């Protein structure tokens, strides 16, 4: 039987419930039993990640090491998260928010 994917730091996940349904995120940390903190670098930034139940997320088979996001060193930034998700083919859904 296939082993379910874990929700560890660096796992790419897709939201299945809520206003952010369909969008892709990166797990930034585990926040307790059945909860994780997620960020996409746009609506949910690294300084204020979203707390989400794991039952409302679908784990993808991509695990990104935070050390490889910024190989030159330094703190990982929101733009790094956005670029990494796009580089792996995970584009975000268009929001209803007006741009500009």
C-alpha cells in the first residue's frame, strides 16, 4: 500500500478548502497535531503564514529544502518562495483582488 506523504517543512501542498482552495503553498513549520503553517509569498507571507489543518491540504510529492531556495545564504524571502513554486510548475490561481 502506498505510504501517505508527510506535511514536513518544505513540502509543497495544495489547499482543498476555503477561499484559497486550489492554490499552492509551502509548509514553513508544523504547528501541532494536524496543523501546519503555510506561505505562498504573496497573500500569505513568511512573516505572517497561514495556519491550516492538514485535512484541508493535499500534499504534493515535491519536498524543497529551504537551504537550496537561497544558495548564496541569507534569509529566505517571499519572492524566493514565489519563484520556487513557479519553477516547479505550481502557479497560483488568479485572485478576485484588483491589481494595480
